[in-house]
C-alpha cells in the first residue's frame, strides 16, 4: 500500500506543469499536502525577486523537543520539456515519461519521498526530530530561488537535499562554484561583395576569441566552456554583432574568479586586435562548498545507510544545487541521491523500489539513531 501511495503522489506531481519560474501549481498542491500532514507553512517573496510565479515553500512539523531539528530539501521546478507530463509505470517498477517530455524525477522524486516518509512517521507514531522542509523554486536556473531564501528562519543545523542522480546510498559533500559569462562583439556592417574591407567582422572576432579561450579542464579543480555563439544575418552583409556565452565551474571559488578574469582579458584583447568593441559580463551563480566527511550530517547519513544495508558513498559532484546556498549560509548539508537517472533528457526515469528505499532512508535520518 505504501508503494502504491508513493507512486500516486509522484504521479500527481508529475502531471503538474513545473517549468522554472512557473511552479505555482506545484507550490499550491504542496501547501495543501503539508497542511494535511500537520505542517505549518510559509511561502516567501522570492517570486517577485526572480520574475517567477512561485516563491520558496517552507514547512515546519513539530517533533520531539529533545531532538535536534532537521531540514529536508528538494526543488519544485524541472527542465524543459516539462509540460503535459505523464508517468508510465513499467512491469519491472521503472517509471518513465511517455517519451516526449522529461519525467521530472529531478526533483519531484525527492519531494514525493519526503512526503511519503512523513506519512509513515505520522502513521507509526514514532518519535522523530522536528522537521523543516524547504521546496525551492528555480533550482534549475543555478539555484536562483534558494539564493533569495532567508536561511535565518531555519531552526536546523543539518540539511539533507534530495537532488542527486544515481544509486541510492550516494551523497555529495563537495560541489563547485559556477560562473557564467557573456561577451558581445560590435563590429561594423558593410556589403560583403562590394566593401568587405570597410567592415569589421564581429563573427570573426568572436570566433578568434573562442579559439583563444581554455576549453575543458583548465586545472585539477576547474572546467571552462563556451556554449553558444550567435551572430550574423544575411550572407551578403559583414556581421556587426555577435555574442558568445559560456560557463566556468571550479571546486575553488578563487580559481573560478581567476578564470573569469582571465577569459575577460583574452576576449577584450582579441576584440581590440580585430578593431571591434566588446562588452563582457560574468555572473556568479553559486559558490563552491565542501562538507567534511566527519560532519554530523555525513555521519548521520552513513548510519542511516548502514541500518538499511545500503552501500554508502560520499563523493564530490560537478553539479550545483540548493545545497550550495545552504552550506554557504552555515548549515551542515549534503546532497542525497533520490533514485533519479538520465536527468535533463526525455530518457529520464526512476525506479519505484529505489524511491521506496529513499523514503525509508529519510525515516532513518529523522528518527533517533
């Protein structure tokens, strides 16, 4: 029965459109669910700050006053295509979409597992820690929702963020800073046939700049990438505008900033050499963190895995999450695998048995060990 209930919860969540900045219906659905489970709830004003229609949703459920509170976190949004989604439960327990959308197990699996764990606790009457939940908006936009959440309202010193792909028992204790950049080259338009030498080729300047930039792994902690180049129009016109965008990831925030400045210098120099003008800007989205392996949250996670005979693997990830913001706000947090696979694609799937195990793992995390 609990497996059926977990699947039904997940299926209902999946059926709701939840693009980044468009999580309103998911948030409203979750408010009602949390209230029915005995939580008090609060939605912050992040929506107006990020141009979305939903804020971050916080909930608090009282527990044993003699136990330390714990924060359980997941995000409400999904990457596109995230509209008109539908669960398909296969005979072996695998859950997919119909194939024309993402499933949004990233990260609705985490939300469904948290809700199921709380239901099991309330039904059993077992003593548990006071529980805080935080369901964030716009995580897929580099954690934009969590960035604006006021962490000073949190009672918990430990956080478990259910937003990691792969087998149950994995948890990330280290993640990078992510900085994106954009360079806009302005040249001079001219007729490509009659006055080629009168023009300044913005696309050529941008391409030359890309070739001057580091790509892939620049050092042991850092990667750089140019993800797009856009410019030009008619084939008989020297293009006067071209832009490039890219990102830098590093386990060292200082190294990420170093490479942002290095890339800026190389881009501006190339533009100058070509006689073009260039505007360059970079944005720091999330800051790197590392949670010690012997931290209370990591130790509690190992004990919970051991109680369920799960292999425990603490590792680093090159993906960011809401946990970046939580840890940098002083919370002892780790990112826990929530039984999601092939995320950010229409091949995305989960497994009902894996989700069941995560729900039971959450129960272990919030009860006395």
